[in-house]
C-alpha cells in the first residue's frame, strides 16, 4: 500500500521543477530591444535601465537597437520571441498605441501580443508659438485661428508623430482649423519656428527648452495632465480652457505574451527598485519617472490605443511603413 507520506512526497517532487524554473530566472543575460536607432531618448532610457537594474537581477542587461518600420521591426521581433522574460522591448506611445491605427499592416497587436512589465517614464509636450505671433495665451491663439480659419499653420516632427497627433487632438478639442506642416524631425522644425516661417508647434519639452529659456519661443500651455516642473508658471491646456488634450509621450517595458506572471513580477520589482534611485537622472533627461506596475499598465494600455485611434481616424492620418 502506498502511504500518504509517499503521495505527498511525490507531489512535492512534481512541484520542484516549476519552482526551480521560477527561481532560476534570469538564467542568462536579458536583452532590451530598442525599436529605434541608437542615440535617441528611447535608447538613452534603455541604457539607464540596463545600468541600474541588471545588478538587482543578478544578470547583465544588454541593449539591442533594431530601428525601422516606425518601430515595428524591433517590436515584432520581441512579440515572436520566447516568452521567458529574457527578451524585452522598450515600447513607446508610437509602437504600442498609435501604430495600431496609423499603419495599414501593423504586424502585431500591441495589447494581445505582449505582456506588460512596467510603465517607465513620460515626456511632456508643450505648445509654443513663434516670435512675433500676437498670442500670449491659448485663448488668444484660438481667437486668431477662428478669425482666419486655415491661416495659421502648425508644424510637427513628421506625419503621424506624437507632435502631429497632439496638434490634431488640440484642433479637435479647440474647434480650430490649422494647416499642418510636417518636418523630418525636431531640428528642422525648430529652425523654421525660430525663423518665424511657421506659427506654432507641439513638441517635447526637452527639444525646445533651451529656446524657451532664452525667450526665443513662447510657451502657451503644456499638453499634459500636470504642469511641467521646468515651466511652473505655464498652465496645462485644461487650465487654459481646452480640456482633453493630454498628449504625453511615454516609455514602457513589454515582454512577449504568455511570459509567466512570476517572471513579470520579478522584472517589475527589479526595474522599480533600480529606477527609483535614478529619478534625478531621468529628470535631467527631460523625462518624468512614471512607474506603473504590470496590472496597471495592462489595464491602461487599451484605453490609450482607443484614444489615439479616434484622433487618427477623425484627422484621416495614415503612414506607410
């Protein structure tokens, strides 16, 4: 006869491999895919994560830049990777919110094909106007735009960019007609803005802060739920009378779908501990540390996808990958 003790011993033995596998994570170096070229803000943040989090996990973290396809190439590679927690992607509002609607053939589903690991940081967009434009407030800007529909132009860092979509959201909420002029990045756009050849833009605060500090560009409002620490006297758009124009750029870590929950929690704990000590470094890069646990990130993401889908569809925006 098999004793009860023997049965329990056998069951305990069956449980050991699972616990051993969980305890073994990570069993090798962890790779963070950056779906953009080296040198940009996403790359900077990924390398900060690698530097500050690796020790807490007991394994080094490497950064793998796989740019191209509006961030889809690197993101799709992670969606197809083994769901064991050793391959992650540092996603953005583009890769995991707007691409879903902007691209006709986005190769992945931002919600279904990934497991949320951690919300990381936000970058605020600020509404600025060119030198000489006779608008010192959002109300005055809207009055100018409504007095001559289509006469004012709004520059962006490219079709479908966060800068562009923030402008489209503002147009919808404020009920104004602005002519969109896309540029290839922040540098040429800022040059034209400083020269007075374009009227206004929505751009990330770090890209414009130097010109705001010198008075060359005038900030009217922040497109965020909160005021910017660097611009404490500049209102949010909601405070200025235009609600519903929150357009923070953001970074978040994702793993392939079906990554074990215990692995996700281990990753989040290490990321949270490592980056909490780097809040000052994050702020120095013009970002705000915004740690979201896995469940909170997973619950928030579908709403972010839906929000920008509505803006993209209303403005009839699309890009080719």
